[in-house]
């Protein structure tokens, strides 16, 4: 059977081709009765619009690229989910690329997406980013950075600010009597890697505490690096009494390392993580974490990109992260009640629209 075209739909619905087109492109200026007839005709005939032809006509693909640094990191998985949901609500599809923390893989995805004429690009740069990302932005590709960003690039950034939450964490640790605080950092080339160490160091300084070099473990946001850094901390003549992992995967590696020595969290060493993930509630003990509003970040990033594509000038968006106290640092109550009380059933940062 010959394929069904837009003229067939118009004939079946008893309206013009232009009206069918308006219905399919969600224009408001169609009467509800005509819209219903068109949608019925589309369903009866099994019509599928030729988006390739439409893209050639409109020079738009209604497709956004999303390039994130590590899809296996639950933070980015949740981010991708909210990006896709918001994009779909705004009439865009997503083509997704996982950079696997490698700038050359990131660039491969970006090249492919540009070749496919995506309308805009959301990027959480791997490592420190790349010349290709900057060139694409300079050449006018609508782009928004989400979570990580490249300093100096003229690209709006949608991210969380963890400083306040890191300060709350240090206050909580201090109140529990901890004085030797160590961090497993992410790669210094990433903004999330460097910012989290700086925030931690500054918060310690407010309490008159130092962050000695021996208490800064260098990680790569992967679990194995969290395990190795923690083993080194435990081998020190004076091990720290807290390990703060700068992401959730390194925290899981740290927990493994502590257990492998027959030690217990928090009795022998306390543990906290940046980024809350659903299963931190289920670990033994449940892990104290800094939760980002991940779902809201993803949605805000898509809205900013849609604004940019549609000719508006989006601003950067910074949303606060917050501390979720559980039992991995000790048993005391939090120093003060958070404004939006976290519960163990609803790990923070999960999208609750
Ligand atoms: N890396 C790993 N985990 C994260 C990051 C990051 O850049 N941002 C938020 N969670």
C-alpha cells in the first residue's frame, strides 16, 4: 500500500493540509472540533509525519544533544532522565552521548551531533572540556553547560552550589567531635572536582581546622579510586576520623576499603558523600550525603537551552544543594533542622516536581 500522506489525512478529516499541519505542530489556532477530526484521521490512517522532510523545510530537527561525562554515575543517570522528560514536554527529542570521562569520546559525540544538525547541545564537560566544545559555542551552536562547566566560555551554566551544604556538613562533623577530616577529591581539571575541595577547605578553615596534603586523596569520580584513597588514609600514622568523598561512587569505594580492613563506619571512621543516591538509604549504615536538586537542574538546563534556541538570552542558574544527615558520621542529631526536612524515604535531589 502506498504510504499515507498529509493530503490523505486532510481529505479524511475534511480540512485543509494547512490545518493538519497546524494540528501536528501544536498551533493554538485550530478549533477543538477540527483538531479532534484530524487526530482521529491520523489514528485511523496510521499517518506518520516525515520529520526529515519537515527538518529540511524548517531547518530545525527538534532534537537536542546531551553529552554527559559518565552515564554509570547515578547522579548523571538521574540528570539524563529529567533532561529527557523536560525536552519531551517541550517537543524535543534527545540524542544522548556518554563521554565516559574521556574528552576524545566527548568530542566524537559532539561532532556526530553537530553533523546531525541538532538544534542545541547540553554538555557536562569531561575532564576540562575541549577546544571543540568551545569552538562549537563560539560558532553559534546553542549550548548550555550542566553541572560541570568550562570557565571563561560564553555559555550559560546550570549547576548546584554545594558550598552552604559543605559548610553544614563540616558543622555536623565538628559537633560530633571529629577534628581530622579528609577528602577524596575528583579530578582538579573538572569544576566539580576543584570546587568541592575548595568548599571543604574553606569550611574547615571556618572551624580553625587544616586540610593537610595527606588528607587530600586524589580520585577520579570512580569507585576504585575511592577505595585506593581510603586505603592510603588508613595506612597513615594518624588516619583521619572522617572521609568525605566528592562523589557517590568514590564513597562506595571508601566504604568497601573500610570494611575490607574489618573496620566499621562510623565507629572507627566516619563517611560522608557529595551527591545523594537512592541506595544510600539502604547501605549499612545509611550514608550522610550532600543532595543536589538533580531533577530540577536537568529541567532548568533544558529550559535554558530551549530559550537560547528560540532566540531568548538565558541566564545561568545556580540552585543550592543541601545536607541530608543519616548515620554514617555518628548518631547525634543534625546541628539545626534543614528548611525542607529530608526523610530517608525520599532521598534529596530526586525529582519531585
Ligand atoms: N562527577 C561525579 N559526580 C558528580 C559530578 C561530577 O562532576 N557532579 C555531580 N555529581
